């Protein structure tokens, strides 16, 4: 028998690779942070002796969920202003609050709250876009959560940088300091075509090619954005980006609610990744991403929550369910975006979009041991004919019992192991009081 660090046995294991596979009574064998083997439980017990052996006889094991687009510090603005027109929401609530409060402390505590929420919801990796990105990186590292840190670029000054050149310079410094951290990866994060001018975008294309980093950007989020760009530049945003060299396999285009058939064909040919954020798009009335048409064209589509100011949660189980249901309604096809596809979008497709498909996103030997366990024996989940169907259409994030990143338990029996929940509650209470008072004082609260 071979000695290993850890074994996790479960009633079901859904590896995501290959497609449509559900393994009954199997065991993951984990050693030095990676999946060493995946075997039927009797065979695993015959071959291996583990330091710890977790038996989850009423659970499904899935790859850790990947939130492919969010703004994690914005947890501190959750529910500040809802059910408002976009510009009222932004100009009278969100931008004033950010202008007054965003700094290292805000980003630290908001990122910590986001990390706690994501872990409790089965998310093991998130792709972020916000100011003070190094602070979010440090929080993720301390907690043990995997993060793709967006090196934000925008034309306008903020409390973090004054102009495009400074955003890029600071981002490169962060990348150089932390590129050896196994939990962190990086991408350039120009905010959107309407907030970043041509010269910074051209520079980012060159840097992304040199450093082999993805580019993460809001694109075609609303009809207003597309119409305004057409009037200003004479072309739609995607065409402008393509002309700048920003439309290949290293682009993660977020939202994409406004697409024409020729644009879908272009995305497929270029290998561009699309990140679908269905609940945020619905809440802000931004439109509908044509997910089924993108998938049929061969586009890799991942899932994200967007920020909690416009969602209002970081619940990837909710996104999977909404994405599956919305795709059917938009396409008029009840077979569109089946449950297995929704799960793959929230795992392997997200990993591929981030350039991490060889490391995470599925439960196969050789990959990092990023794993989520879901309790499937609640009355609300009985009977279980198809565990994948239940994961998408019946289960919720509150049934996540355990989470591992690199084989390290970060959530055990619903308890966070690396975050002091009492201290976090105290910190968030202080922010709530300050932000609520300030919002009220604007006269619009």
C-alpha cells in the first residue's frame, strides 16, 4: 500500500471530465496538493493508506466552483441601492460611496467578506476586478483561496491611481511581486471599451502577449454602450477591440448581452472566452447573453456573479440555475444548456478562460485538489435520480459542507477554518454604520 496524505470518499463524484460522468462510491486520493488518483472506494482502500480519510456517504464531490467575474470588495455595498435605473444607482449611490470609502481597509474587509461567502458557497477560485488589487491578492493568499487578480486599468483617476500609465505600472509591480504564488494568477483588467482609450489598450495587448496573461474586460454589456460606441467610433465595441488586436484567445469578454450572428462567429473563430453573469444582467435590465448560440458556435462560456452591488450575492449555485433556465427561455429550446453544461461552465470552462485549465476545473489525476462537497440528503433533495440535475435545479449553496483548495480544508462541516467569523462580523458592522450614514447624508438615501 502506498502512503498518501488524504483520501475523500463520497456517494457520488462528478469529475466534469469526461462530460456527463457520475461515479458511484468512488474515492479521490490526494497527495501534496494534487489529485493523485480517482478509484472505486474498495480499490482505493486496497491501494492506499491515507493520513486522513474523509467519508462523505451522503454527498456529491464536484470540482471547486470558479467565479469567473466579480468585484469582491463591493460586498460592503451589498443592498445599498436597489431597484433603481442604472445611472441613478451609479451616480447617486455607488460612485459617491466608492469615492468616499474605497481604500486599502475597504478592499481588505470587503475581500475578506467575499472570501467567506464564496467558500461557504463552494467557490474555490475567483477572477477579480477592482482597485487596490494587491490587497485582495493578500487576503486570498492568507485565507488559502485561489484567485485570478485583475490588474485594473481605467482612464479616470481613483484613490489607487491617477491615469492609465499609473494603473499599468502599478499592476506590473504587483504581478512581479506575486507571480510565484501558486494560489495567484493574474490578468489585465481594462474596465470597458467606453472607459479605456486606444493607447492603453494597445499597450495592454503587447504586454499580455509578452507575459502570456489574459485580458478581462466588460464588453457589450448594454444596448446603450453599443449604440454610444457606434456613434462615437463608427463601429461596435467588438469591432473596435478587434482592430486594436484585442479579440483573440486571451480575451475574457464579460456580459456580452448585445451580439449579432456575425459577432458570435468571430468570437468562435478567434477563440475568445465569454463570461456570462445572468443574475446581474437581469437585475440591471442589461439584456440577455445568447449563451446557447455561443455554445453551439463553439465559444467557451464561463460563469460569474459580477459584484454584490448589482447581484446581490456571490452564489454560483444560483448563477448555474439561472443560466440554465434563462438559456431555455431565450432560445425557446427546453434542451438548451442542460445541467451538465451548466456545471461545466462554472468549473472547467472558467478554468480554461483563466488559462488554468491544466490545473483546476475538473477532478482528474494530476490537477490541483480544489474540491467542493455538497450534502445531498436533505428532504428538499430527495429522491435523487440524477445528482447533477439536483446540483443545478434543486440544491443551493447552503448544502455545501466542505471545501478544499490544494487539498487544504477551508470549510469543514460548514465551518470556515481560516477566517475568524466573529471578527469579520464586527468589521462589517462598522462599515455598515459608516456607509449607511454617508448614503443618508447625500440626501438620496
